[in-house]
C-alpha cells in the first residue's frame, strides 16, 4: 500500500464534508442564487471526487466523466442565471 | 518523488475545497459566499487535476487533465459573473457591513444596462481632482452631525456634491443637513485630502 493510496480515503472524506456543508447552504438558501451556487459547488466537488477516484482505482478513462460533469454544471449555472435575470421584471 | 508531488497536490486541493464549503456556509451574503466558493474550487479542482496528471504521468492523460483545468479556469469566472449579475438585478441584499456599492443607482432597472456616473471631461481637465462615492458606516463619528459641524470644505477642501439616502437624493446639501448611517456621499476633492476626509468618516465613535 503506497503512501498515495492511503491519501485517497482522507481526501474523499474531506470532500464529502465540504459537500455536506454545501448541502446545508442548498437547503437554507435563502435566495435562489444562493442555492444555485451551492449546486455549482456540489458539482465541482463531484468533479474532484471523480478525479480522486480515477486515481485510486487507476482508471484514467474516468477523467472524461469529470470533464462532462464540469461542462454540464457550467451550462446548468449559466441557464439558471439567464432564467433568473429574465424572469425578473421590476 | 512523483508520489510525494501528487500527494501534496491532493492535500492542497482537498483543503481548498473544504475552505470553499466552509466559506459557502459561513459567509454573510451571497456575494461573499460566491467569492469564497469560486476561488477555492477553481484552485481546488486545479490542484487535484494536476495531481492526476502527475499520478498517471502519460502525455495523453496529462493533456486531458490540463484541458479540464483550462476549461474550469475559463468557465468558473463566467458562471460566477452571471450569477452575481442576476442576483444583483433581482435584488438579493448585500451584507449590512458592505462599505462600497459602486453599482448602486448606475443601471437602468428595465434594460439592465449599466452606465457610469464618472465625469471624464471634468476629471481630465482637473487632473488632481477626483470624485469619490462612499457609504457612511454604522458606527461613524459623523453620524448625527450637521455638515456645518463637520466642515468638510474648511478642513479638507472637499466638496459634498450629493447624498444618496435610500430612494432620495439630496443634491447640493445645505449646512443644516445631518448625516445618517448608510448615507452614500458623492465627494469631490484632491486625492490626498479626500483620503483624509474618508479617514474621518470611517472613524468610529
């Protein structure tokens, strides 16, 4: 068991903790943009987890999954922002 | 050696992402939360991907990891800007301790077009004069005092052009106007003297 192999569970735990914190913000809000950035952070943390997992099981093909998820989360955030700004008419 | 580098990068990345999570939960308003979350995640994902590039140490895989980093660096600021803009336009409140809100009163609420209230012509001709806009903090010594008592002109050679107070604008205010917490002042004067006047306004009582 290499030193690096022992680091993955620790790093994944830290990322899970960060995800739990982001999830609390997602539930609390209070505004819709707060929830959108919480979702964005959760997606980013998922990208980090996938990359860590790819290293842990030595499967570089999972990096493509990370790329696809990063792309999707960006498009989702942009769509939310457009929708938010357009739906608001003072 | 390779292992140590990738280990250090993983540790940095995980720590930054934890900071992002804590920042997102603990910061007082949306804009500061966004600031904490986006910076730390960009760097966090960046270092974890760099770790992956080092770990697999194959050119094709490293290139893929670098492509994801480049993508994150490009998209994260764009997404943050769009969300921040949408939030500002829809009226998500700023933290009560916010000192400067340079956007206030500068955009058309219907078209969402921004416009500047700088005075380029004036500032070019009077090279050493500047126009400042600042908010009176909640604990300032000037709160409750009248402009005649503060003597901005006499003491600092600084002129108060207008006060933004909630929805009202008090243009060219008289000496008997009292300053309140949260007032936004438009000041004109030389850079150094303006700094002194700003220092006075930021002094807490």
